[in-house]
C-alpha cells in the first residue's frame, strides 16, 4: 500500500506476493508496470533465488543510517542494524550507467514509509 497523495516508481516493475493487488496512489515514470498474475511456481522460485542471493554476505556491503531520505545510493548492498526509514526526502538510486545495477537493502527489523514517500 502506498500512502499519501502519490508515489512515483521510476523505470521499474512492481509486484506483490502473497496477494493480488497493490493499493494507494502511485504512477510509473520511464516505464514499468504492475506484475499481477505471475505463474505461481516460477514466481516462487524466482523470489526464493533472489532472497538467497540477497542474504549471501557481499564484499560491497555498507553500513547505513536508519533514515534513507535525501540520500543517493550507488549499486551495492546496504545494511541497517535496525529499521530502514523512508519518512523524509527523496531516495535516489544512481545506477552509474550500468546495464543491470543491483541495489540490496537489508534491515534487521522493518521498512518504514510515510505519506508522500
């Protein structure tokens, strides 16, 4: 669920599982769409593979502050010792013109968002 007047997803797809719908005000900029009916077995396998890959310790790991607002991230793995907070400002993911940049955000507890983020 996206809270607030409008959230913008720039250049990417969005999906939810388990579940069948994404609610709230959002729009896509620069491409992207809602993936609403993925094949169950294939989707589960891809999620499991992505999760396993994300949990492997990576050499590019960086400690991060709880608040992400106003920060520009480059490809890599970012770890918070507690929650990750998206309550203020814009978060920018700068792919540095890489063909397939990877951004992994790991939190010990929760991802917190606020209206308009």
